[in-house]
């Protein structure tokens, strides 16, 4: 039961980490390799607003998400728009921006493991004989709620349908009057906010460190490659496959093999099924 419960928690955690990356690529075909940096940036900004500025926790969280969303939009508006369609340049530029953010935070004082965010709720509960703290249950709850809200946004709002149209066929969407660059800005901002939400929910479980940005990027890329780049259905399924594989590896081999599991999943997928579980050959609506 412990493997099942913590496997579900770990799987939802991976899904939260990957949703923003999947959204950006699914809509604009931009591989946002600054995803992990935006994750760490949100946590650090929230911590600064709480403990240095003195704002209440909920206000600090909302402001940190707004700041991260603006940073993501600015990344596209001032840098990525100039190299759109050049895949290698997009990867290099976004990774360079992410590297600058992370190392800038390190230079600015983000060192060691002393910087943490408080949990939403203290304490733990016993589920079927397994002790689980409330924060991890909140992670699962917010993960499920976020996926549901995103589905409603994409399928029931005008802006969401425009994003879905861009993901399905960019040229056809443009002929209907949808602005490709505007949709890319929206996708980058929304994807950055999703990375930020994951940070605010997950950082109370550990310290805010620069290395988290690199780990989150690896996990997000692994989930998206295994599931199929741009596919939400694939990302969620891949998150559960990798999540349970990591828990089993942790139980029988050790916790330090978790990143190895993600890297092996990437390699095996690229060798056996390069397009992933729900790759581009599947129905277009599965991307968003």
C-alpha cells in the first residue's frame, strides 16, 4: 500500500512539473528549456515577498505567480519571437535564459538548504496504514483540480479554444484570424504560471535550491518525451509510468536512482518509439 499511495503522489508531482512544458510546446512548438528556472524563480520570489517584504503567504504566492507569468511572456516577446521556428536556436536560447536565471539566483544568495516555504497545512494522516502528511495530499488534490480546470479552460473558453486551434493546425488557425505570436505569448505566460503553481505546492516538501531547477527540467522533459511532445493525455500517462517506476526503484535500489529512471525512460522511448506514447501520428486533438 505504501508503494501504491506514494506512487500516486509521485506521479501527480511529475504531472504538475510537466504540465507547463507540455502546454507551451503543444500550442507554439516552443521547447521551453527555462521551465525549471521559472519553477525555482517562483519559489524564491514567494519566499522573498514573505520574509523580506513581509507580505502574507497567499498574497506572496499570487504576486510570485504574476511575476513568473510576466517573465515567461517577456522571454517570448523579446527573445524567442526572433528565432521562432528554428528548433535548435529555441532550445539554446531558452536554456541560456534559464541558466542565467538560476545562476543569477545563486549569485544573489540562493545557496544551501535553509530557504523553505511553509506547508499549507501541518500534520499528517494515516491512510490504509500508511502515514501521509497533509501537504502531499494537497499536492494530489491541486494536481487533479488543475488538470480539470485546464480541460475546462481549453474546451469551454474562447481563448482556450484559440490555443487548441493553434495546437491542432497553426496555419488554419491563422487563416481564421488567430494571431500566432499572441497565442505563443499567452502559452508562455500560462506555462510559466503552471510551473510556478507546481513550485508553490512542492517546495514546502523541501528546500528551495538552484539544483531543483535542473531536476525539474529533466523530469518535465522525460514525461513529455515518453508521453509524446505536446500531448496532455500522454504526459499524464507518462507521469504515472515514470512515477511508479521511480518509487519502485527507490524502494529496491535507492532514492539516488530516481533521476536515472527518468533518463533511462528518455533513452528507451527515443530508441523504441521516438514519437512517444501519444505522438504526432495520433489524433490532433490529443495534443491539447
